């Protein structure tokens, strides 16, 4: 069960990052370096979810 909890926590963090990316991208002057950093973190989480589930 602990692995399921870990995957769910990662998915929740992935969703929060997606929301942050959307918010920052729609600002009048988005901070592109911050958006890039968020996207890198989101990709790392996605890769970890894939590694755990397969």
C-alpha cells in the first residue's frame, strides 16, 4: 500500500505543478524561467511515477 500512497502523492504534486504552470503562463508578464523550472520538476515527477508503476 505504501507504493500506492507514494504514487498518489506524486500525482497530486504533478497536478499542483500543472496548475502553477497554467497560472504563471496566463499572467500578463509570465516568468518564463520559473515556468521552465516548474515544467522540469513536473517531468521528473512524471518519470518517477512511470518508474514506480512499471
